[in-house]
């Protein structure tokens, strides 16, 4: 614009230049002409260097106005002030600034705007006259509201509203009801509720679960008061682990050995006070040896050993000893020599005459004259009517019996010991009746009678205590189940896999306290347990996101919660979203953002901020492509700054032309906008510009109904400082994604009812984008220049960006994403092999480049035609060979068939 005032004396010219960047420069020029000065008179007079024209009108200088040029001019002075001098605006009380448009508030923090003198209008989330007090919808007495919607909890409390107490130690067996106060569930006790309660559990066991007493080694029973003895017969009681206390009359570690008060080494104690003698011994204590032949002239001192009395000798001590006995006689008793016929005297040296005895006169050897009543050759034999050969007629009519005989005629033999079970048939010879034996025939005969019994009558074996059977060879056990064998009185020897006094207790090598051993190696589990040792708990509902640690108690993996561990945990997921997997918050309609805290307004221009779904607060408009991200806060493009993005940061025309040329030259590549975000497997989100090789992220499969654990293997193209034209697609539920022109994205064509890949520039409103298990309608598609674009490569070939499924490949190669995915197989194989060999921190494609095209991708682009020829050449070669084979086969078959028809 040009203003021109010309007068005969003074000429003043002013004009302004407005540049395309918004800057406005004012230029003023004045000229003086040496013409005659006017002598006109103005009333009132022109003040402040005003010029009075001939017409009586004052021409004022640029800083004054009015008929007399006394009113100063202020370019900026609102009604809240008075212009007191040129360019000086004197503000009224309560106002300030060059133009007096800024109200004055004594107390108004940065959380509010001073809208009128002394009036501080608070931003959303703040209150009180100075807007220093934050607003929290829910903040219990356990915390303090330190910033809008943020309740800072006191020590011992947590949660959005500080109503959740914190317990440093509180197991899953209790509930934290107050800071460090753990209220235990039934059956548990202790400060952290880790100590189970057992009503009965002795010191011989440990209470491992409520009501479950796990016994120590050597103890059993519900309260672990019953000791276990591996060997303890019925003759004793198990009083402590491995200690068998014997009943009276028994001894030994297993109380299987009876006690005899006196049982010499010649017998075995087979029962309390009962001694079974070895062969050759007898008596209660088996101290009496047995000799088959031992006369009264000796003592039986050992089995079969007869020790003779003085003057006796021989195996049976029946041979007397004579000091003087010639060969003419025989020693028949100690020092008594029985002379041979014809001899007599103490030493039988005196011949006997038949008629030379005392009863006769020996006149010569063998010639004896007998007295009356005597007879015999030596007149030594009296005459007796009846005297058997077993006696001697020692005097007339008197028959003196030989040793071992008796009776008037000495026809009855004498036996010192001969019971009624036999007959004395000769001196000392007792001939036993059938079924009896022994020197006195008092010992009955039993064909089979073991040492565990006594033969009391012929053929009848009376068993000792603890034995039975016809031969007393079978021991008696009061209780011995079919799982054992009775090997001794009261001794039940268990079969393999059984134990206990009666072998009724099965043995299980592994059977926890959650089951009962019902058979050898068979552990029958209690309700809620399973497994060979019943150590595996059963949970009716426990998903793969947790581990069953006790019956119907599921211990969740990191990132999951709930009784069945089906509820994911999100650290930040507001009530405007639903936590669909650990760290992934799926927003409800009308909300977006990492924690679903950013509302969506269908219509909210850059002159306002969306504070809730459909709710906006208007502010000063953001200029030059800036976006209003908060009330009064503009997010400017990289070359702009200022509160309203109205100040250009010194960008030169050369830089602008260079970036514009880059956009025009590069437009069509396949890249993502750097500030869009992906979901990390470990939880949370990360912008694409911050991704690095090895980051583990979530992707969706081609149908959009299954999450894929994916990984970044290569950053193909990084341009953080260069602009690019982006196609931004916004869905009806507030999701959005920005892609360059040729970037591929899977879409659902509703009209054709099919899934296909399209470059971003070809996507229309009739298509649907893939969000997890959903096909979402597109509300709007816009194009805009943005700074920073990136192209990551994943293992799957997909990338889940801003919760929308995309392909990592561009359409600029002229082949489908599936073909590119197969083409990049060597790169994926190389990546996996190198990471397996060198570790997960190794980057197989590492370069020193932080910007630009990766060398490997650069090489691929330079030789795109060659690689296409190789790839499609191999495909067509196989197709050609297959076609030739089919034609050859068809021709041969046709030839054979025609021959058969001709025949």
C-alpha cells in the first residue's frame, strides 16, 4: 500500500512491503522543496510541527492528528489505555502491554490465563483463584492431588486414587487390607500369610499346607505321631523311628529273638524260656549230655563220653580195675579177680580143685572132694534145684544172681531205666515198643518233627509257642497279609513293594502329601492333584498365561492377572480403553493414544483443543500447518516456531527449493512417518524413528485375527530430517496411520469381498483397514508434507503401526509383498544364523550410517531389473519345463491311444 501526501513545502511518502513469510516492513521518505513558505493562518494554530495550508487546514506530521495536530497517534492502543504521546499508550488500572490489551492478575500461575484484571481463568485440570491447585476426580485421603488427574499416594498406598494399600510381604494366601497389613485367608497365618495352619501336627512333621502335616523321615500319621520301623515283629512295639521296644521275653532290633534265662551253648532259645537242645544234649537248659552206654560206674560228661569212676574203665565204665589178678582169673569188680576154672584166691594164683573148695578139700588141681550140699568139679557149686544160667548157686538151695539179673532162679534181667513203653529183655537192655526209642524207651518217635516242637507221643509233634503244622515247621503270625510271608513266629517278611508289621502298607518311592500310597508305586491323588507323585495341582481354569501352583490357584505370568490369568495388565490404560493384552490398551470409540487418554473430536479446527470426545476449547489459531495439541499449545512444523507457529526459523530460499526438489524427486517411496508408534512385546510403545535392530514387536497376520511375535531385522531407509508427502488415513474410531505414496497396506475391499494389498495412494473410503480381529471403516484420507520418514524390515513382513496392520514393503518394486517376502528370505536366514551364533545383541547388517539408504537396499535398488529377471526367470523356467513335460506326455499318450484304436 502507498500513502502519498504532497504539499508545496513538505512532501512525505510512506509505503509498506509484505513478504510471503508474513513479515511487514514499513518505509517512510520525506522531501523538502525550497518554495516560498506559506503565510496562511489556521485557527486554532497547528501544533507539533503541523503545516497550515492556505485553506486554513492543518496538515499534521505522521505522529499527530486532529484539526490542530494536538492529538497523538498510537498504532496500537486499545480501549484499556490512553494514547498520551505518539506511540505511547498509558494503560488503565489492571491492564498492561504496549497496546494495553493484556490484563493484570496479581496471582495467576502458568496453569491459567489472565482473561481480565484480577480474573485468572484456569486451564482444564486446575482450580482456585490462582489456578495453582490441581483437580483430581478421585483421590482418597491416602494421597495428595499433585497435578491434574494425578494422585500422588502417601507411603504405603498405590493406585490411581490411592485406595490400594501396599504390603512389602503379602503372599497370595492373604489380602493386603492396609499398608503392610496382610489379612490371611482361612488356613494361613503369619505377617505375610505364608505359614499354613494345622490343627494337629506334632514336632515330627511340618505344616506345609492348611490341614496338611508333612511328616519328617521316620514318622507317619495325620499328625506325624506314629513312628516308622522297617523291621519290628509282633513281639514288640515301634516306639520311635527305627526303634522297636520288645515285649517281655523277647529281644533284638526287631524283637524276633526270644530270651532264655539259662540255655547253654548246647541248645537254641526258640521261645521265651524254651531251649531246643542240640543233638546229644537234654534237660531244660540242655546242660545234660546223652550217652547211649554208660554204666553206673561212670558219669556221662559229654554226648557219648562216659567218664568212669575210680577203679573202673572202658567206654561204658563197665570194666573193673584189679591191682592183682593173674592170668588165671578175670577181674570182675574193682580189685576183685574172678579166677578161671581151677583157680582161686585174690590173685587167682591158687588152683581150685573141684573137690578142694571150702566146701571140699582140693587135693590137686581139679580134684576136690565136696562137702554135703555141694557139687561140681571143685565142690564150689552148691546144689540148687532151680538156678538159671543167669545166677550162681552159691550155697545149697541159694541161687545168687549175676549182675543184671534177679529172681529166685535169676531168670529176670534188671534194667535201671526202662519205661512202660518197652520191655527189659536183658540186663540194662530195654527193648522199646513200636514208636518209642531211647535207653529207657521214654522218647517217642516222630518221623517229621522240627526243632520248633517236641515229639510227645509217637507220631505227634507238640509245637513250641509261635509254631504250627504237623512237623511244627510253619511259624505263626497274628497278622500277615497276602503281601508278605510269615518267616518266623510273629515275623512277617514283606514282598517287594510292601512294608509294615503285617505287610499291608504299600511302598511308593515318590508320593507327596497330596496323595495316598494305595499300592506298590501307585500314588492315588487327593482331590485337586494329579501326576505320578500327586505333586501336580489341578486347576479347572488356568490359561497358558499362568501356572497352576495349587488346586484351582493359578499363579499368573508377568503381564497377566485374574483367577484364570486371562486378564492382561496394562500399566497405563484409562477407563477410555480396554486392556486386550499385556501393555496393549485398545481404545474405545472416541479415544486414541497409548493409554487411550487422547479424545477424538469429529470437528475441532486448529483454533481449539479436543478435551473430550466431541468437546473442544477454542484458542488462538495455529498457523503455517501447526496443530493444536493442548489449549494454547501449538505443535509446529520443523521450520516454524512461536506460540502460533507464525515465525519462520530462518529457512533460506535455497533450503526450501532443495527440500521441495527432494519431495518431488523422492515422492513415491514406501516409508512410515517417524512419530507413529508400534507395540513392544515387553509392553509399552515406541516411535518408528526410535526403532533399532533386534526390537521385539507385535504384528498381525494377513487375516488380521492373530498377533505375531515379530522382530526388527534391518532399517532399510532412515531420513529423520527430510520432508515427504504422506497419505494419512483416519478411521471412524479415531485410529490413524501415515504412509508414503507407494507404501503397501493390507485392506478389505467391501464391494469385492476380498483382502488385497494396495499402495497408500490407491486406498479409498470404500476400503477397510485391519485392526486386531476387526475391519474398520476409513473416515478420512488427507495428504500433507511431513519431516522424517523411515522404512524398517521385519521377520514377518508385517508391522502393527498405531494399532493398524501394514506391510513393510512398497509397491515401487512392481511385485507383490508376498513375492518380496520370499525374495528377502536369504536376508532373514542370514540374520537368524548370525544372531544365533554371535548372540542376541549382534547386528548382522551394522553400518556407520544413521541416515540414508542402507547399502544392501541401495545395491538391491540399483540391480532391481537384474534381480527381477533372475527371480521370474527361475519361476518361468520351472513353468516352461513343466509345460514341456505335460505336452510330451500328452503327445506320447495320444500316440499310444491312436495305435490301439487302429488295431
